[in-house]
């Protein structure tokens, strides 16, 4: 016993043993009653009774909303708080415990299949059990919270004892039916609830301050999601196995599942005893680590014994047909062993209010579990489900342990700093105070605001680990079905802080690749921005707050364009395609100011954006160069045209504009980069993107690149201008002949215009004629093609019959497109938005902020590209430019310019 006390500091081994024995006793009595009921009721009756018992259990888990954990957390603070908790628990059980069962009954009355085969009168009885079950759970956790674990252990055996006694009595009386069995179980719950209400009258702690409902509810919600996900990780497997592998695999998994849940009895018992000990200060971080190691060793021994005994016991107890459950058990054991240790850490984290590592770890583990279930079950059946469960539990345990270590390390550093600061003011040491969870948590929260705590706790590392895990899970899920990968990514964006912003930044260059164009559609991009907005709300940060004048101008301009596109012209006002397309195109204008704000997260997102653009540039360079190499028999101009029309090639104008904007970001931030390796990587990225612009074969991108480089050089010394010019002159002779020929067509060389340039000039003149005829409101968005035949005049040397006029929705000049389709009203709105962005970028650039110069260069590059096309009418490119502009923020006069490391 003395050795156990050393290995389990701060908790009573007898209390743990009593809790474990009580759980085993209750399980044994329930098992015995289940065997009796199964033999007496038959297969059909036992199945009906199982459904009737499972519905209250599942509904109670769903409707508890973390109130049970909050009861355990705050019941021991004072008797006043405990009395509040009892009143809240009774009210919550009556309201929430009746709401969801009532909805189940209502849906079952409309669609009987929802009742799962239970007759409606019996379903009413089942629904009445839900509030009772919920009340016993809440009051039991409150007793644990105020240290009365023995009382909880005693009371927890009452439902099983009443159930067993009722079944035996009904069997002896010859009236054992599914309904009577259920009523005996309901009677046990009622007796248990009555005993707990009587026990609640006993005073354990002194009176104190009343409990804040806001604090109580906030903790409950944060503690709810990990418990719900962990509860479902084992129970979600059964329907998936049945869907993908059939009933035989379900039978093997169903045999292995009780053993897996049995291994979790020990960490559950330890957690129940630990929680009040942590809240009272008897167990600290070191003691928690020692307890977790002890639980890990005990779980490892139990798992080894189970692994050795399974090949013998499973066939002997269940029969030879169930021998397939043995490898399932072996597959589940490694993750369960490590998860047992992490379950011993979770009570400590919950007691001190550090639930973020648990939430993040549980979310990532669930993502891994679901992805592996979908990927492995079709090929390996129940064994694949066991491997998926084990992997999910391993991820949860590793991340919980890592997060706990970071949080404890940060707290020790924080508690040491005030003593150092106070030493110069007050030499006398303060009186010794017994450490408690409340004082440590108050120091942690009071001395440092939430952002500082998050940074100290390695938030960036946790986010990176979460993103890598989600990416791997998404790849596995996509291998089964593309939609499954998108679901995994969406969950990661919702649950991992700033993950949505990073995924959005990486999706922008991906959308312009040959592979990603069909994956990252405007609808997907709009959904991703909505998920980013929802993720901020879920994380408790709320939406970003842009300036009111910008919001009003954006909403007014977009609203006018929607109305004008639906009302003006010859299009059907009932046609939803026009305004839906317009809203998707304007989604970055409407949503990104609410999602992205200047800071480290947006800076990292832009770094991802640039890295993705560099990778895309390398791919495009290799692809285009392969065309140049294989088509040496053609003239350079023809070779360039062939390269642009390849099926796997993306839109060369859009890709060129993307490379220009990414190069502008790197150029603007290059002077602030510190360190030889980062500067070298940034310079190499600029060079690769410059080559990407050259190989994009976009003449608009050529002019935009020249404008960006010229503006960048003008803002620097003459020596920089000369060095830049010399470098460009050295690179030009190295470019392939097809690129030089493409650049030559832009200069003209004194000859006639090519057909593409001639058509573009004619479109521009037609747009001006349309504006002259409709100067105020234009012809409406996407009504340009229907009006074009009346205003088009061919002046170049080309065949007009070859033009696909119905597909010419734009004038190949975004300024003339806005002017002809929205008139002066639209140009004022769009111009105001451009002015707001330019003003923001200029102010930031003048203050010395690198993001300001990057935004200024990107706006110039995008503006030049817009002279020869509508690249900013593509949602990904507009989103990229919006992120660059939103990252610009003037540096305060008394602050140093930010340094990129």
C-alpha cells in the first residue's frame, strides 16, 4: 500500500480500488441481469429491450452539454455554489432532458421509423427516463466534485442492483417482458436520483461566493465537445463497419468492444478520484505525471494479459465463429494503453481550466479516426476499424500530453516572474501559501492575457501539428472519395485556430493549377471563407471589425450589381444563375474583411500563399519548357501559342497575375527579412516567380511585372535600380526564343497587330460605345454578350465569323467591363473600394511596414493586369489580393518596423 501511495501521490489507492470495484460490481450485476433477460425474452424481446435502454443513454450523453464536468469542477468551491448547482441540475434535467426526447417522439409520430421499432406508448415511457438519467448523472458528478467519491460509488450501484432484483423478481413471478424489464431499470434510476437529492442536503463545505452562470456555462461548453467526441469514437465504428464490411465484421467488432471499454475502467476510476483532489490542491502537475505513468504501466500489464488470453477466451466464451475478434483486440490495444495515461491527465487540465489542449487533441484524433475508418474498413473490415481506433487514440494521447507539458512549463515560468519583479520593491518574501488550482489559475490568467498564454503554450506548434494531421487524414479520405477529404478539411478549419485562413491561402494557388481547378471551384472557395468566419466564432474571437464606410460601400456596390444584373438587359430576372455567380465572385469582398485582420496569422497565411505560388511556378515552368523542347519544328511565336493551348495548362493570364502578386509580397517583405537563409529563400522565391511570369506567356503579366519592378526600384537608391536592371539584362538572353517572341508581339515591332490584339481593341471600342448608350447604369452584369452584336465593329484583319460572341461576357479590360456593365454608378462604387485599398496600402508603406509596400506593389501589378483582362473577376485571385491588402497596417510612430524572421 505504501508503494501505491508513492506512485499515486495525492489520491487514496483505497478510493481508487473502491471506485474500480464498484464499477466492476455494477457491470457484473448488469451483465447478470442481461443474461437472464436474454434467455427469458428471446432474441426479439431482448433486441427491443436493448433499443429501449440505449435511447435514454445516448440522448443523455448528447443533452448533457458538459454540465456534468462543470458540476465536478465547481461543486467543491463552497456550499453556496453546490446548492446553486443542485438547483441548476434539477432545472436543466427537466428542460434539456425533456426537449430532445420530446423531439424524438414528435418525429416518431410523424415518421414511425425514427422510433427504431419501439411502439409509441413504450416510446413515451422511454422518453420519461431521459430526465431521470440525466439528473442522476449531474448530481453524481456534483458529489464527486465536493470530494464524496465513496457516496458516489455507493449510489452508482443502486440502478444495477434494482435492475437485477427487478429482473429476478419478474422472472420468478412469470411476468418478465421487455416493458417490465424497462420499468425495473427506470425504478432503479428513480431510487438513485432520490438518494442523491437526499445526499445533497448534507453540508460539506462552508458558505461562500455564489457561482457565476457565465463562468459555469463557458466551462461546460468547452468540456462538452471532448467528452462527446471520445464517446462517439468507439460507437461510430459499428454503423461504418456495417456499411462497408457487412454484419460478420460487425459481430467481430462487437465482441472486441466490451474488452476495449473494460480497459478504460481503470483510468476512469482514477479520474473520478483525482478530480476533487486536484481542485483542493492535493494533486499538482508533478503528481499528475506520476499518476499517469502508473496508470500507463497498469494498463500496459492489463493489455498484455488481455492480448495473451484473447486467443483462448474468445473462442471458449463466444464460440469459434468469433475468433476473428482476436486480431481486432490486438489492433485496438496499443492506442488504448496510451490513451489510458492521457485520461489521467485530463482531470488535471479540466480542473485548472486548461481545456484547449484537450479540445484540439480530441478534434484532431477524431479526424484521424474517421479518415482511417473510411480508408481501412472497406479493405480490412473490423481489423481496419481497430487500427483506426488505435491510431485515433494514439493521436489524442500524444497531443494531450504535449499540450499539458507546454501549459505546465509556461505556468511555471509565469509564476516565477512576479517574484523576480517584486524583489526590487519589497525585499521581504510574502508568506507561504498552499498551492491550489484556483490560485495558480488566477495567477496564470491575471498576469498574462489570453494571447500571451496561447503563444507560450506553443499555439503555433499545435496548429501546425493539427494542420499536418488534418492534411494526412484528408489525403486518406480523398483516396476513398473526394467529398470525404473536403469534409475532413472543413472540420479541421472549424476546430483548429486559424486553420481556415491557412487553408484558404494555400487553396488560392492550388485553384490555378491543372489539378486544383476542378477541386477548388468558386463554390468551394466561398464555402471555405464561410467556414473561416464560423471558425472565428467557434473559437470565441468573433468577427473582425472593418471600418463602417468600407462595409457600407462594399454592400451597396455588390447589391447594386446584383440588382442591375437581374433587372437591366434582356436576361430573365428570375434567372438565379446571374446573381449567384455575382455573389460568388464578390464573396472575397464581403467575407474576407470579416475573417482576416493584420497580425501573425495573416502573415503566415501570405507566406503559405507565396510558397504555393512558387511551387505552382516551378510546375508551370517545367510543363511549358517541355512543350518548347518537343516542338522545335515550329516558329517561336507558334510554339508559344501551342504551349498556351495545351489541355493541362491553366489560364495563362490568371497564372501570370498570381505570380506577379506573390512576387510583390516577397519583394515588399524582403528588406525586413533577417537571417542569411531566410533572405536567400526569399530572393530565390522572387527569382522563381519572375521566371514563372515569363513562362506564363501572358503579355499582361509581362507589363505588370515591369510595373512592379519599376515601382520597387523607384522607392530605393540608384544603386539598387542599377543592380536590378543589370540582373534583368543578364536574365533576358537566357530565356527561350518562344518567350522572347511572345514579348515581341507585345511591342509590335512596326508590323500589323495579331488577331488577338485586334479583337481586344475592337472589344474595347465596343465597350465604350455601350457606355455611351447606357452611361448611368450600364447594361447590367453579364449582359455584355447580349448587347455586343449591336455595337461591335471589326477593324482588324481577322474573320468575324470565328468569334464566339455569346461567350464574350467581358471586354477583356476590367475597367471597361465595369464601365459598360454597371455605368457610372458602378464605377463610383468599385473606384471607392479601390481608393480605400490604395489608401490603406499607402499609409502602411509610408510608415515603414513591409506589408504596406507589398500591398502597394500587388495592387499596381493587379491593376496593370486588369488593363488586358478580368483576372480580378476570378474569386481566387480577388481573394489573394484582398488578403494582401488586409495584411497592410501602418506601424505606430513610436514602434519599430516589424522584422520577418
